[in-house]
C-alpha cells in the first residue's frame, strides 16, 4: 500500500544525499563510475561486471542517438500544445525530371507514440540500472577500504541460481510482459487522447493530440455517441449481473441436487454437465447460434426456432427482437456456465461443517430454511471475491456475445459507431478496432472506461478482504 | 407406541423415495437439456442432405461423406496441425512463465515484489484485447515479412502469461515453508529447492497450468481473428478461425455439415483430455475461487 508522503520525501532526500555525497566523498574510481558506468568495477577487480555495465551504457546512448531520440522529440512535439503527432504528412511531390508526382512518405503518428512510449520506458530502466551501478561502485570502495576482496564474477553467476534466483526466474516473463503488454497498453491509453480513427489512418495521415475531448464526447458532449455508450454500458451491466447470478445460483442448486445422498450415479451426472465446459466454446456457442438462427422463412431457420414454431406456434425472433435475443443469450450462457460454477460449488459445499447441518436439524429446520440460513450465507461468505471476479469476467465476456448474436439486432436510430443492441463494451471495442467501423480513439476510451469499472469493483472487494491485505501472513 | 414409530419410519421412507424419484427425474431432464445441443452437433455431422438448415433433429440420410470431405477436400488438416503446433509451443512457454512468476512471488521476499504485484493487478484489469492494435504494429516491426504467422500467435498467447500467476501462487502458498528451509540448511541452492523439492510436490498445479494453456489456443477466436485479419493465405488459420468462416453467410449452405464434422474432430480429443485431467482442473478453479 502507498506509503505516506512525508516518509517518501525523507527517503528521497536520503537517496539524493547518498548519490551526491557519495560522489563528493568517493575516490577517482568511484567518481569515474558516475560518468562511465562500470569504471569503478573494472578498477577494483570486477572486470566482467564492469564491462557489462559499460556495454549497457554504450547500448543506451547508441539507442537514443540512432533511434529513440528522434521519436522522443516528435512524441513531445505537440504533446502539451495539442499539436500533431509528428510533423511531416505524407504528400505528393512533383518531380520535374521524370514529370510525375511522387509519394513522399511522412511521419507515422502511431509509430511515434509506440516508440515514444518504448523510449521513455527504456530511459526509466536505464536510470534504475545506472543508480544501482553507482551505488554498487560506492559499496565496492568501502569493501576494498575495509581490506576485503570484492566478489568475483564466478560467484556473481552462482548467485543467479541462489541468492538472486528470483531475478533469473522473472527475467523472461517480465520481458514478455513489458514488450507485449505494458508498452502496447500504454500506447493504446495514449491513443485515447488523440483523434486517431479511420479518417486519420496512418501512414497516409497524421493524427494529433486532443486532450480529454474524446472522453468529453462519450460522456455527453456528443449526444448520439454518448447515448450509444450509455445503452451499451447499461446492457453490459445488466448482462453481467444476470449472467453472474443465474450461473452462480444455478450451479449451486445443481451441486446441491447432485450431492444429495439419495442420488445414484453422481459421477455420471457430473460428467454429463461437465461435457459442455470441455467442448471448446467457439464450437458450442457457434452451434447454438445456428440452432437459434431466425431466417427469412421457417425452412431457413435453426432447429430450435423450427421446433418452437411447430410445438408452440410461436416465433422465436432470435437476433431480431431485442428482448428475446437478450433473454436467449442469458439462457444459453447458463448452459455454458452453470456446470462451471457447479464444479466450484460442490467443492465448497462439501467443506461446510456437518455440525452446522446437524444443529439446524435438531432445531427443526426444513431443507428450505437450512438452505437460506446455513448453506447460502456460508457460500456467499466464502465465494464473495469469486462472484466479483465472475462479474468482471462477464463484463469482458467476448465469446458468448460475439459468437452467439454478434451484437444483433442492430438499431440504427439508437446506436451509432457500429454498436448493436446486444453488444457489450468489449465486443464494441473489438468492432471499433478492425473492419469498417474502426475508430481507434473510441476503442481506447472504452477500454479505459472498462478498466475504471473493473478497478472500482475490485477495490470495493479487495479493501474488505483481509486475505489480500494480510497476504504475507496469510500463507 | 411401537406401532407409531413404524408409521413414522414408513412415512419417512416414503418421503425419501419420493424425493429420490423427483431428484432423479429433474437431473435426468436437465442432463438431457445439456446434452441435446451436443448430440445435435454429432448427428448433423453424419447428415447426408446438403444445406445449412434441416427440419428434423436427426438426419434422413446418414453418411460419412462429411468427414471424408473434411480431411481430403478442405484445409482443415492444415488448420488442425497449425493449432496443435501453436498450442504445444505456447503451452510450454506459458507453463514455464506462470510457474516461475508464481513461485517467486510466493516464496522470495524482495523489494520490488509488492510494487510488481500491484502493477500486474492493475494491468490485468484492462481488457486484454485493448492493446492488440499496438501489438499488431509491434509484431509488424519485429517480424516484418511474416507478422501474420503462427509465430505471432505464439507470442500473443504466451508473452503475457505472467499476468495469470494467481492460481499457481495460491497453490505454492500452501506448500509448507519448512521444506525449503530444511533443504537450504542441507546446502541446497534456491534453484535446487525449486526444481528438486517444490516442483515434484506440485504435480497438480503443473498439470492444471498445462491443461489451461494448452486448451486456450483451441478455444481462442478474438486474438487469432485480429492477427489474421485480411490475410490472403487461409492455410495460416487455426481451427477456430477457419471454422468460424465456414459459418458466414456466403459459406454456410455449403459447409454447415462439414463444420459439424470438424467440430466433432476438434472437440473429441479436447473433451477427452479435459475429462482425463478433470480432477486437476477442479482443484485449480476451486482453489482460485476460494482465495479470490
């Protein structure tokens, strides 16, 4: 948890004192390490380690000079003034000698932001390495003064399997996370503050910084867009609520049914239900969507629509009527999700202390009372955090919506920017990222808003859950 | 007096029988509802009549032709091998990454631990798909000639694996620390403790991680459709993307029954694998759910 400001500044002050004081007090080798990384290490018998620091410094300077520096300049060019990202737009150039127009490629705004973010991150990393190298250099001076021998390179390597094993283990996973999650995510967050969409597609055009304009638009500035956003958000929350609770209670009831003493072939029943989890979702959802297709005529419709028509004489207008589509989606989601929560619930149900049931039976409670006074409170207590995780998971449940209805039915009067009436924020984001409706700035704004919703919900729970706060002692 | 007890017992017994009958009826009905769509998929894969829509649940003409067509006249075998390849490689990388990160966060105390865990918690709250436009650009830069390739898919599926360390960390937290300490006193290094002491005890979580990460590429549609959007060589597809295309408006009349056959071919091994390792899956998800 964040430390308070006072102690933060105290620590910062101490660090600065160490840094500058260390420079003033240090001998030539230590002073040299402030400029040439690894200088002190090389002078004091840690040649290999020192050379590696030196190489890092050279590589960093070369990166900035040859590559990163120019992008950094263009990145900040219009950042504070709301100017364009990059300066030269792709344009035609009349070549007198050949007598034709030539395309002169200009700046690629997107690449500028991407590389700008990358460069800033690399500078931060370099600063951390630099600071630790000069700190080591100061410590090395003290070690030598005290008459001890500095640690050799072989021991450094051995440490990677022992004292510093965590660094070895974390290196590659964190590199992957950094390159393919952190940098892209920061880039896309910045895109929310630009006007990047199909009309400013790179590399033909430049886009520019617009501050919070997109957020203003979606939160009320642009009536059509904010109306669409509110409708999609509303359905997303309604969907997440129903999807979470129907699955949770469905799963619990199913688990209670199967766990009863009278049930024979428990394993067989469990296997039947688990089969729907095991089948890949795109298979089970796509076949469901085709069974529910409402076509131009009965012969061109899915089998369920035909059956409903034949048996009840009613039309199941899946993908045509808004409410019926939404209800069907929630029902199909139960088919997909109830077995999953059944698995989780059966495990927990078996852990409910038998004495609780015993005493309630002695008190004369029937099965219904037992459920509401013993089972349900216990389950809610134990699985509270799980419910929230599920809720957030359902907000982001791309598969069920996209593979079942694809967002249909559309409603051009009430929805703009490619959204349809059963779209969730996440499927809308997907549509805005590719295809005819692509609008990257809007997609990024939606991504950030989804984050804010998830973060708020999680904070509510995490603050209450002692398991998280006392994570260290909890083990 | 004795007679009374007998009637009460008899009443209870009757009630129990009634209860048993209702429960079994309800469960059987539910089981049927759950199985019918899957059954439909299987029987349709043997349907002889052409076209997408049928008016009967069971086919009128039974045939194996859809399977023959699937294997000899479509690119499905290629997609299947693509998916298998991507799944195996990304499963190996993901499993190693997840185990490494979760073990370190569970066992080693170092200064950056808390900040890192907090940052990763925050990163995980953004929709995973949001960063894809930038990832697409990055891949284009890193693999200029082949960014729409299986290599890109492997990167997309496994590079961010560290974020899903929670379940495995929860497991490692329950392995007694005394084991490590005893081994350290005997002179084992930290890496020896991990490989020789902890991993052999963690079979269930290793299998859970392998299972989850192997199945993910078979089920993913969103990432593969984005990476491969507009690609001209359909031989690069994975099963989910290729089969999705078969059900689009222009193709469905021709390919619906082939889709069903393909779905059976994809689902049977995955389902079998899942059923076989179900115990580990259940342990994993319940552990994760209870800890939150």
